[in-house]
């Protein structure tokens, strides 16, 4: 982008790691927005041709800039590397397998303009079939609920107070509402809030860095809001299909880091030990299932939680 280019109303960063043709589809959708945008693609050493395809389609567009990190820096670090290049007052952190509509950003920005207390906003994230995705609207994980799920004790020990982590089965609210957590695939952030809270924690490689951010935003006094009449399509998992066990490893490391950082101090040592044991046992059970499935020549059953 040349120095004389006018400042866009929203800067979009897309972290890519072998997202295939979805990367170009994602970027093309953003560039088709009805508001002025710039897009920074921060690439973590992709080798699937996704960058070559992107350049062939959009390299002449001055609104697009590509950062080649050469290696996989992880999600948080790759996003943070793009921050000095983002010029707008509103910053969108968007997954490369997430597709916006022409009016998505305009409607989200209109909401943010009306609510100066909102530091971060999300929308309804849908699967390609139109159903709402599990993590579209959610709560910060409660250690007791998380431990029961990890140890498969959900049915034996019912939740107290009706608290649920994922809210996608509940009726959609009629208007924007404050929430504890949104989907990390689409996070629209105020620059003022980002300057106050700080960037993503690069101690996470993949998974839970968004939860960390949500907690820090709320601790700093900023509202996190969900706009229910705006939605995007998310082809979940496009960047993680090659190495599912690596994803599991980083996910569980992220869970442990998040728990130690924000929640462990509120519980006795015995409970903390059970939580850490449960997280690690859950990971190794996934490894065992995957290994046995490979030995038996069968595809692994189930899904990543």
C-alpha cells in the first residue's frame, strides 16, 4: 500500500497456515466489503500453494499486503506481527476459513460506533450448512465443568446453577448482548481497547489465546459484545487437518496455561492437581485413540472438542 493511500475504516489480519483455496475466498470476501478495508495476510510458512493462488488473484490490489513469516510462529505471534501495519481504528482478527458478507463489516462497525464501551465484538458464526457453530457464543470455561467433561463425568455429576459453556442451543437474543466470550474466528477490536489491554499472549501457540484475551479485556473494563443479527460462515479446521495430533498438543498446552494463569489461584492445590492431571490425561487419551485407529487402519472417530 502506498503512503498516499487513505486510511481504511477497518484493518483485517488473516493468519494463514495451509488454508488452501479458502484463503483467497476469505480475502476476496473481505475486499468485497461495502466499507474501506485493508487486509494483511500473515503467513506461517504455508507450502500448499495458498499464497501463490492468493497472489495470482489479488496481488495487484493495493489493499492487500502479505507477510511471509517463513516458519509457523503460531496464531498469536503471527497476528501480533501484523499489528504495526494495521492503520485503522477498528481491527478485525479473521480466520482464513471464515467468510464475511458484503455488509458484514459495515453493520458491525455501525454497532461499535454506537457503543464506545465495547472493546471487542463478535457475530453469529455458522457452519457451511447454516447451523450455528458450537463456539459462536460461549462462556469462559468453568474449571469444575471443564474437569467433569475431561474425565467424562458429565452425566454422573450434573452442573450446578445451570451454567453452560456453549450457548448455541439457546434462543438467539433479539439485540446485541454482553457476553464472556465470542468465537476466535471473528474478533472485531477497538484500537483504543487493544492499546489498553495489549496484544495476544504469544505464550500460546494455538488455542486458548482468544480466551486469554477475553478475560484481559473484561479485566480492563471493556465490554465484549455479540451482535446476533450479523453472521459469517466458518469452514472450521481448514488449517489443522494435516497435523491433528499437533493441534491437540497445542490445544491442551493452551488449556493448562490458561488455567494456571487465571484460575488456579482460586482453588486448593488438590483440585488444581486434578485439573492439570485431567488436561494431560485427556490429551494422551486422544493420542492413544489416534494411534490405535492408525494401527487398525481405521479413521479416527469423534471430533475435536
